[in-house]
């Protein structure tokens, strides 16, 4: 769930915050970092619960209008088997209760999303299908509706932005895991479909080590950067660029199992997304020079894959 791409993005953002702050301690920064990762995982459950709450909203709406009593095909939506399964899933219910997650607190958002669903081609095709209702067809319906209608909508994105500032950059990555959960959901093994926060202990340790080592060795990494920038004063290096390079150096030195090319490519992509195009070129050149120096000094204990 919280993969290494997201870990790097969150860590860069919090390292940047640490660099520009005057009063943050390492412990405080680390707690904030893991809190941001926990909030990313919480988004996953918000999306799962949206299926349940949107179904309940539609049922209440149709009942109030007397439509359900007419036994028309709209019943197929509110009787969707995936929605029913998710509403009864013990893991989801416990997490949702503990974190007090509910879309019912935002009736206008549910109304707007419901209207979008009702107007969609996917919904019309679904309720008019002559195919016998099944869990597979119900899962496919929600996968299409979420992917094509709800997830890209400004309605959802605006609501998520109001709920949590940490979700600005999370939706694309978390949506992938959410859609994967819909596709593989099996009522006979409901616990297997819910993706854990970290894939394994190794990823959790990676997140903690990467973040803490970057802060603890920040001055050392800064000096390394300073010795490899040409025709630049250190003061001219943007704080975001410095955060990215310090983290890249930390990963290069502390994770021998991660190939150099993987590390460089990942942080160049982060630079393109969170800094400027010129910054990515500058960072690329500086990190290449640093890698060459570390190799010559036998400080880069890993195989370089070209």
C-alpha cells in the first residue's frame, strides 16, 4: 500500500519542511512523517467506504422518491453485491469506526457524486444489462465508475483536499491500490483483499531509516553537494533541491540493495514533479558527480547497473 514511491515523495516533503523550519526536532519530524504515511493509508479506507455510503445514499434517495417500490431496474445499483460485501467487512468496519470515517457527514458531496453516477454511460449500461447479476459484474461496475467517473472528478478531489492536506499528492497512487482491491475482492477470503499499510517490515524500516538518516547526516550530505556543484554558491541552491539531493545521497549510502540507477531515476522524477525543469537537470548532474566520487572512494557498496 505505502510503496517506496510514496515513501520517497512524503519523505522529501517532510525533509523540505524540516530544512526550512527553525524549531523542529528529529523526533518531531519523524512523528510527522509517519503521521503523513498513516493518513495516506486512511485515504484507502475513505475510498472503500465511499462505495458503501454512496450506495446507502442512493437507496435512501430512491426510497424517499418511491422508486424502489416500483421494482424498476434501479434496484440493481442498491443491491450491488460488492457494496454489500464491503459494508460487512470486519477489517473495513473496524478501521472506519476507529478513525470515524463517514461520507454521510458530507451530503452535498454524496448528492453530486450520485448525480454524476446516474448520468454516466457506465451506470446506464449496468442497469440495462440483460446479464444475470453477479459479484464479478458488480465489481466491474464499481471499478469502471470509480476509474472513469468518480476518481477524476473535481467533486471528489475538492472534498478530499478539505479533509486532509496530506492527500494532495496521494490520490493517484492510493487509487491504484483501491482499484486493485475491488478487482480481487473475494467474499470467501475478505481479509486477503484488504492491503496492509506496508507490504512488509522491510518497507517500514526503509521509510524510517531513509528519513532519519537524511536528517541525522544532513550537514554531511550538504557538504558533499557543495563540493560537487560547479559555478554555484550553496546559498543559491533551492531548499527543495537540497532536500531531494540529501535524500538521494542517504538512499545511495544506506541501502546497498537498491541499484544506483533506481535511486537516481526516482529522485529525478521527484525533482521534475516538485521543483523546476532546470532543477531536475541540475540535480541529475550533481548526483552523477557525487556517485562517481563515492565509487572512487569505495564508499558506494553496491553494484552499479548501467
